[in-house]
C-alpha cells in the first residue's frame, strides 16, 4: 500500500469526545471530511483539492495515476508512440457517460481542444501547451500531435473527459457534472456537502461502496473531532499536528502517513516595487525560521525545504540551497539596501518611509495562520512593520493572490507528480498561475528544456539549473515539503489504498 501526508494545527477538547462506534452510516455509504468546498466540478477549470478529488470520482481520464505515480490505462485501453511527437490512444469499447450516452473519440478531442483554448482560460492550460492537435482517427482512436517532445504528457492525461454533446447543448458541467468515472453527482449543497452515488455505467463496474458524501468542515480540529465522534469515516490532510498524534495512537482507526506531493511556500509579488529587487526578497527570506515553523507549528509532520524541487523527486539535488534563517544577516542586507533605523525607533526606514509589508494567507488552515503570525513577529523583531492579512480561501485565492494584489502570501501547491507541475505554469513568463509576475528568460528556457527533453538525466540537469537561479532570485521561498496523513474507520468494507495525491478511488473499492 502506498502511503503519504500533509498538515495544519489546532487543539481539541478531549474530555468531550464521544466514543466512535464504527462505520459512520451503513456499509454502502462512505462519509469523507473535506477542508474546503469545491470551486467547480468542471475538470478543466478546477483549482482546489476538493474539486480535483471529487472530479476524480465523477470523471475518468485517458489514463489513471497509480499510488506509485505511474500512468496506467483508464478510458484508453492502450496507446502507442510511433515517434516522440505522436501519441495514439485506443479507447475501450462501449464506453458510456453516467447518463448512458456513448463516450467516443469526439469527446476526448472536445475535452482537450477546449482545455488548450485560451478563451476557456483553464488554470492547467500550460500543462497541455505542447499539444498542437488532437484528432479522432475513428470513434475509438485519438491521435495527439505535439509541437515538441513532451516528457510529462502521460502524467497529465488523467484529466476527466467531458461530454461534448451536453456541453455544446448548454449543460453547465461546473454545477451539473456528467462524467464516466465510478460515481455520479446526486446533490451539491454549497459550503456543506457533495453527495455522490455509484455510476452503473462505469467501465470497471460499480464500486464496492455505492454512496459517498463529502462533508465540508473547514476547521481542521473540528473535522478530526467529527471523525472521532463517528460522524465521518475518513479524514485526510490538512490536519492539526496535535490531532495527528492523538489519532495515530487510537487503535480504533487505520492510518497512512508518508511524504506528500506538496509544498508550503511564500509567494513574493515581484511586481510590487518593494519586492522587485531579488536582494530585498533574500533579506525577507532570511527572516523565515523554517526549523521553528516545521518543528513547533507543524510538529515535524512536514520537512524543511532547501529548494523548489521536492526531496522525493528524481530531479532533487542537495547542492541547491535557498537562504536560511539569519536575522542579523537580514538586517545587514536591509541596511545595505538603504533601509536603516534612522530615527532610533526600532523601525527600518528609507527616504522618510518605514519598511512595511503585508503577509497574507487563508483562514481555513490554522497552521498557515500561525505561521503568518509567527513570521509577523519575526519581521517586526527585525524592524519591519508587518501586517497579517487573514481572509477566507475564496477571497484570498480568487480575489487577492490570483489578481496579483498580494505582497508576500503563504500558499501551497499539491499534486506535484513531476517537477514541471510546480515550475512551468507558475514561474515561466506569462504562465497562467504566475501570480507573482516573475520573469527570467534563462529560467523560461530551462523550464522548456525540462519538459521537452525525454532523457530523465537531461531533464534533471535543466531543472537543477533553474532551481539554482530560483533559490537566488526567490520568486518563491519554499518553507516545507508537505507530508500527508489519512485516517479511516477500520471497519470500512474495502481494502484501503491511499495515494499521495489524496484522491479517493482507493477508498471505494478500486485498487491499482
């Protein structure tokens, strides 16, 4: 069984905990606690983990990604690559969407042509940019033509296939999804729960568990408490470290705890005049006490990061190092840049202006809130006027960070199945998720080389060169490599198979 983990913090009053009696409902229903609501159920437009994990149940892609991060056949029963820029997929016979309509090569073509269309503005469009053409050879055969060899392509072809006829007919699949996955939507009470039931038309047959309810409980410790009370069957990261330790020790529950596929990081808005100089970003980075954040706030469930490449990645190199905590060095660097305490009031200033910065994150993750508050204190100790701005996830992400209105924002990226997934869309010039406005032509070229080189050693060399530049210029400061935790009721009527992506197919009866 593959294992993994993630994070968050808060305390639970143990004295009021009722004793769990077992599976939350009947043996046909699984209730899973989620931290945020899905933003959309259109797989092309999803931006959050709940949307991704729900879409993985409602839809199926050409391939499925196993817990070992290997692409295996899903809707496509096989594929061939006659040359490095051509992929030909053979669909399984008699595929159907959950409404009973046939799924053909035309649906695959429609999914990918709309996905790469700039008009749709799909968040993940950059992952599919090398696709120059998608065509239906016949109803069961799809041909992808690439503009250049593209090493991570198969890893990204698990995105759900959508029904062309319904979408062109006006169905809003963001709210009323129709897919070809193991489950289908019954109801969606925004901010509360997403209710799914088995899709009798799924090519693998009905799952063991016929009903899944995703309960939205934003507070991490409240979610853990609901699990211990028997109101939930499954919870997973993010979780409060105190809750993780307690749940690990409780023999009523099974658990999976391992390294994850995510990072917690500071996103510097390099378009902000204060942060445009890499030396300023370096000085701020030297005020980040990673050891205290990881060991005291996250209580060791994460791992200190040294560069933008995950330690578990084949591209990782321990010779790459971003700045480490050094308050005296940070103050000295601010001084060199003209920020000094000219008034003797303990606040750095320059040209009559105090050194001020806004640190922001979202309220749903208490670990991140505590981290921002800790950083605020460290910044102020160095003579920086720091304001902590904490808002709910929709406001923070959609209306603030994605609009480039932040200065220093604490965020996370998940599902980093390939170095390309954390780098190209986020840090190449004009990348669709390059919210901090970073641009470096040399990095652009290296990231392009990393995705177009088919030799893994060559890819690693390109990513390591890019990571070395990024560790100095710091559009991102990677605080930690996330862990992942999953806790589940031991009497689930399935063999539990976890994946570091946090997807749920391995909890409803489908193992790889």
